[in-house]
């Protein structure tokens, strides 16, 4: 997920004042963790104007007041979609998946074959290409993974993209990004059932407390935290560290940097790759 940044033609005659923009930015930060700089004002004005026209809402103030009503949950999701653009692809930043294949999964597969529990998480999964890529790597190493206690979770704050991920319907040009060695024979233009069965999805806001009881062996959260401010980033890094088993891996985006208390416990193990060196930060 990335914050939308391209400027589009304006729609309607709405004027987004500095005060209105500040209100939108505060709402986005409080509810989604997004940090909207003033440079995003033209884009926010354009996209929200289109939305106001569609809803027949008279001004930005009225629109924002509706977001906080009990029935505003659906529109909050619409606002999130307006403020962000989901950019993803299969095998994006391939060095991470080489690390997954060579270093992370082999001992975890052995653990699962001995009756152990293995959990992988794609946090900020967008349209699903990332967790399905993880599943392809896992399936190639362990064709019987579906019969073991190995599960991959994909979550995103945006329910629209989560539904897209669950549907797993991708254009041919996106499927063509999958390296030949990972393509299932006879799958055609769909992902095979043995891949789909390894992944489940849910809606989750990373700035809120995580609902999980168990811990994860690897977490992918790439190109999400860069759009948070520093305190929010550090909060999320610490939450991930607490959610990792000792020795668990965290993969972040190429433009992101680890900082804050979690950096003491997440040791560098490659390009934007970290290993959890302790059982969890104190709360």
C-alpha cells in the first residue's frame, strides 16, 4: 500500500481549505496511521471532490462529520481507498523470497513435519500477490504443506483489496510475473488450489492492538510503514517484534528503516531483513 501521490484533474467546484485539509489529515492519521503532508493537498482535494459529487454532499466539513457516525464505517473504507494506491506484484523484491526459500522455510518445514506449528504473515497484503508468492515458495519446498500445521495469513486495512485477494483473480500479465519454476502446470490463468489453500485473509489495522494469541515465524510488511510518521513506525515495529517467535524474521520495504526500541531486538540479517533476537519487548 502506498499513499496516492499523482495529481488528477479536479472534479466539481469544491474548495479544500487548509483547515479542511488539516481535518482530513488528522482523521487519516488517527484512523489509518497515514501521514499526509501538505504536498498531498491537491490530490486529496481532487479525489474527495469526486466523492462528494457522487454522494451529493455539499462540502468537506459535512463529509467529515458523517465519517464519525455509527453508519460511517463503509465510507471510512472508501476514504482510505481514495487516499492510498495499492502497488504490488508477484515476487516483488525477489531477494526477500530467496531468503524465505533458503534460510527461513527449511527449518520451519522440519519443525512442522515434527508436529510443530508454523505461521507466516503478510501484513499490508494489498491484492494478495505477496502472501500467494510466499505460498508458492512454500509449496515448492514442501508439496505436502497443506497437510501440516503451516498457515499463511494476509491482512490489509482496506476491506476492498482484501476481497480482491480472496477472489484471487489476476490478469494474465500479472500472472506472467511469476517465475517459470513456480508456475503450476495446467493452472492456466488461475492460481492452483494447492496455493490458495495455504493462505487466509482478514482486515486488520496495524496501528491498533493485534488480535493474535500465537506468534509468527516470519512477517512481511513492505512499503507500508514508510507512509507512517516516525512514532507510528516505531509503534508498528515494536508490535511486530512482540508478535515474532525468537529467531523469527521480519521483512520490510527497501525504502524503510528500522528504528526505536524494536531495533535493539531486531538484528539485521540481509537487505531490509531482520531476525528477532529476543522473546518480546516488555509492555
